[in-house]
C-alpha cells in the first residue's frame, strides 16, 4: 500500500524496500473546465543535480526533446500533450543502481508549455500528483498529491529523489515558480 506524503515530508525509499532498483515515477494532472479556450500542454522535466544542486551537463536535463541521460539510467517515456484520461500523464523510468555517482539529486518538475502566451497558470490545474512505483511488481510505494495551493505559478518542483548515506530518499517539495521553465533551468544551473 502506498504511503501518502504531505508537502515537506521526506521518506526513505530504498532502505524500507531492500533490493529496489527499477522504479517508475508517474506524474499526472487535470485542467479545470474553464481554460481560456487554449489547449493546455503540461510537461515533465527532470534535473539530475550534483551535491550543490546544479546540473553539470546538459545531458542531465531530461525533457521531451532529451529523453534520457548519458547512460540511460533515467528515461522520459514521452510527452503527453493533452493530459486527458485516467492515470499518469507522463512517466520517468529510473534504474537507481545505475544512476551516475555524481548525481546526488533527481528533481521532478512540471511546467506549462507557452504559459505566458496562452495566459495559463497552475491555478487552472487540479489533481496534480507524483507517485513512485516498483517496476518489478507494479506496486505503488509513494504518492504525493500537490493540492490546490497554486495561483499564478507556471512551473512546479513536485519532488526530489536524493541520496543519503548510500540510500535513496524522496522529498515532497510542491514549490511553485512564477517564471516556469526559465526559472527552473536558471536555479538548477543551466542557461
């Protein structure tokens, strides 16, 4: 049974699940009925950061146009342009045992494509979540529902996997960005 997290909560992932290596991180959302007449396209991006919280190589910025890191240990399964339907809208597959040693943190973010041009923000998005599933048996281990805390933000850091004492832990972040992907890439050290 999945453990439901609250914003700011941290939980051990690999210590309480011995042998866990291959996981799927699923992210999902819905858009509210009134959206100004333009389609919503939300995108998941993943930042593989070092101990300083910075991405040191462009290949460690995973998104719809760069779907995996150099060794293939983190793979974006594809862009969902509508977010319609049940279940995860986008997924990231991770082989924890193969993540390069210099990667200390894996941050999962959702941004709204062309948010400013389309006059869209996370106040118009509902039922956002992230969940971690054991790929071997399809068991949902962790779930974090973001809630409706956002208004003008166009990007959100949903959560982070991070190394601690040789184990992987997960932190439920839920932190919004008013300047979307531009702000996220800047804060993670990319131009």
